[in-house]
C-alpha cells in the first residue's frame, strides 16, 4: 500500500426523520414499485409516498462479507446546486421534503445509503463578494440538513469551491459526512480532502471514491489547488483498498463523456455516479465493468441502484424516481427547508 492512500472509514448512521404514517394504499404502492428488485426494471419509478431511511455506515471489519437479507440500495442525487426546495423548473418537482418522504418509506423495504456527487453546497462556481457571508452561512445550515437526511458522502465540485478552498475545508470539517476529493492537492503537496470512505449498506461493504474533472478550470480559478488527472489518481486509489470492498462506487464530478473515458482507462469500479451539470443518463451506460448513472440536477429526481444485483444484472439494477408536486412532503423536513433561504438564481 502506498503512503497517503489508506482509505478513510466513515462511522455513522443514517438518521430517520419523522414523517406521517402512510396508509395501506401507500404500502401497496411501495411493494408494487419494489417488484423491480425481483423482476428488474431500468425505467423511471412511479412516485411514492415515503419517509427516511435506515442504512448503516459502520466501521468495516477486516474480512468483508456479502450476506444481505434485504435489498441494499444506493440512492443518489446529481448536482444539487444548493437546492432543497422545488427545482424552479417546469413542471415544478423535487425538494428535500419530498425526498425525505420517499426515502423513508423505501427504507422499510431495503437497506439504504445516500450519496451525492458534488456541486452540493453552492449554486454557481463563483459568487458576488457581497453575497458570500450569507451563502456561507446558508451552506453551513444546508450541511446540517443533509446530514440529518443521512448523506453518507459527497464529492468536491467546482461550485463547492465558489467561496474558496478554505471555506470548503471549514464546511467539510464541520460536516457529519466526508467531502471526497481524491485528485485535489495543493501546490505544497497537501491533500485537503480525503480520497475515499468505506461504509456498510445492508450486508455490503461499499468503497466510495470522489473525483473531479481536470477540465473544469479549477486550477485556473483557484491558484491554491491542483487537479490531478482523474485516471492516474483512480488507479492509485483502487490499489489502496485493502481488503477490496464488496462494491466500489466513484462519485465522478465530470461529464458523461469523461466518465466513459475514465472507466475505459481504469477498470475496477462497479459504479460511477455522475455529478456535473445535467449528467442525467436516461439509460445507464455499461463501460467495461463500470455502470455509469446520473439523475436530473437540483434534486428534481433521485437515482437508485440495487447494489446486490449490480454485478450480475447491472443495467437492470438502476432506476430513476421522480419527485412530483403530488408527493407529500415530510412536514418536519419541509419546515427546515422553508427556514433556509433559497439560493440566488444562476446567471
């Protein structure tokens, strides 16, 4: 194992926010929707009424195991851009209150883990200096809110650096989840963010790796950061896992084309969750051994991957889940979202 590449272990637990008790109709709808676990479906799922999850993010024992009595599902969001209310799009949809409702009911039928793939905290790659203090405070409160919803990890995106490296390091230090940036390094050789996190979802040990594209101009706009080539760094990090987790998931803050290049150049990951811009892939792309997936930005919808089925039925293991306005919001989460000022409009 090379120096400086020891995987980071996250110890925690997905929290269960409160929600109203759904009726029998909702229970039947959830059971019907979860037939994809048994029968397979790569299509978008119908909206469900639900309430958050119950996955474990625990210290990993030395010998991994793959025994699971329930589905182990990874729920992901692509490019939140600081948005926790509805997306501001047509038709209106999304919002953390609806996400909480959906995920909670899903957690009754599966063991869950929730991740994002960067551009989580801020709405744009730069902000006006006069806005910075308010946006930093908003990002701090957003971090607390996402942690309460069980976020296991996110990756560094260029928008997360909108107020500078030091601010993002401060947010990451205070967060109850890791902010991963395997290929970010300072000119002095310091790595400001962990490369990996290893968590347990159901009976599976899952290794998470955070990478950002070297084509987004980060080094140009931030002289205190160097972006290493993602392929070179991923190859190093994959070798650092000892023992190898049951699944390896790359939180890939890059375009679909770059993610394809990465998967071809460096085989070994099971899944790559896209996180830059509109990285939605209507149908997952299988590149070598890696399945590429992405959802609509700003929390309009969720993506789900059944990690147990992933190795043998890769494309059938994924689905998109819409969060329409008709889906009831979790009242407690909705109140916290209302108290959080919306991000400024993107220019």
